[in-house]
C-alpha cells in the first residue's frame, strides 16, 4: 500500500530492457548518439512540432529551472500558483538559474490559476517603472499540484492573457501524461496549439528511472538552453542511458498506458474514500493524485498497518478524537493494483 508518491514506484520492465540493450558496445556522448535522434523524431511526431528542439535532463527541477532561465531575465518575475512545484519544492532553483528573477504567486482554486487573479497580478506588476520588478513569464503546472487538470481551453485562456502582455509560457509537465489521458486531447492541443512555449515533459513520476524532456517549441531558444544546460552541470556525458529510457517510454504509447493505469487506480481509490462515512474529497480527482479527508481512527489503522502516504498538510497529528477528519494526499503509480487500493480502503473503513 504505497501511496506516498509515484516517485517511489519501480521502473517498468520495458525501460530496464532498453537500458540493458543500450549498454552493449560504444556510443557517442553528450546527446549525439543515434538513440537521441530517434527520441527527437518521436517527440516531434507526437507533438506535431517538426521544428521543436528537445533536450533531456535527469530531474524535473533542472528541467524547470533551466527552461525558465531561457524565458525570464533576472529583473523580471515568473507568475505561478502558490502550490506550484517551482514555488514549494525546488529550493529556489528557478531564482538561482534565472539569476534572481522572483516568483509572483497567483491564486486559484484546486491548484489552478484563476484568470482574473492573473489579470490583477499583471496589472500590478511594474506600475512604478524601473523601480519595480518587470513582467517575465507565466508558469503553468499540468497536472496541477492539487491533482487537477487544466483543459486545453483553460490553458488557452490563461496563455491568451499572458501573451497579451508579451509573456512567454512555461508548462511544468511532471505529470503531463496523466493530464493528457484525462483531457482526452492531443499533446499538441494541450501545449503549443494553446500557446505553450516550453514544456517540461516528465518521465520520472510516470515510470522512468530519471529522465525529463525539455521541449522548446520555438527553436530560436535552443542554443541558449544548450549553453545553460552545460554551464549548469546537467549535460550527461553517457547520455545514451537517458535516451534509451525515453525511447522505450514513448514506444507503443507506453507513457500513456502507464499514466492511464495510475489514473484508473486513483479513480478507484477516490471513489472508495468518498463513499465512506465522515469522508470527503478535498480536491476533485482528475489524474493520479487523491486529496481526501476521513476520520482520524481510519488513519491510525492505516499507519499501523504500514500504509505509506502523507497527511496533507503535514502538520496534522494522529493524536486526538478518532472521529475527527484528517486530510491526506495519496498518489497512485503505474503499478498500483486494485488489491492495493481495496486493502487500503478496507483498513480506513474499519
């Protein structure tokens, strides 16, 4: 019963087999290997973006921070949701790699930026000219940190506001595959056709050992990204092991199949919790994360049995009245089974 994070899941056999195959013989370094050419071609076809430039890095933090550094100068600001990963979980890496650009937090329900709030934030920025931080870039997260999914229309609305003010747009897609299978659209419709300039396509949370793809839909930004990646220490010499993972993940739509498994498990878990007495969902379950509350006594039973998940927020205590609800975050992965879900539900229901 492992629901702490999709980061805790193992790697699918197809990916391990690809790594073993990639380990035979010699290959050119630094992304010049044949496998990287194949990955680039695959992603260009999948995203209907033949001019896009694609680069691989090992972590989501590196992907986001390096991409944002290409979009936002040091004297400007990046607009993001208060729960965005770049705000809460990246140890000021975006600020570091941009050379000091600040983050402006824009509110909205269930992890989504509200269009009106973005308009208000943009109107407030730079009101005193040179004395103020300037408008820099918009960062959207899809799937959001609340487990919700922006639709193509919602993405286009926010980006329309951003572009009207001359802002480029970054998308943190650590769980993009989960968002895509929920949205039921094409990768292009959820990204560049809605106005996204740079997508950080996450593989690690969806089965890979450690690979993220930065997709620059504007190839004019590519050389700067290459320089920043090298200068930041994120250009792998034995790059073939990144390419091999990504290629296996994309082959036969494995990335989408893994995401659908995780989403299906989350729906089963969410429905089961919502049906319990004294329980309710904190956010709608739209991808592979479940945010819900149920009585403390159920949490005690689950924790004593070894179930792994986080109380959310984390400062809650298991001490106190058993019927009082505590909220939690549970994340399903590609290998979460129906048995895992049902065993957990049996524990918390008593």
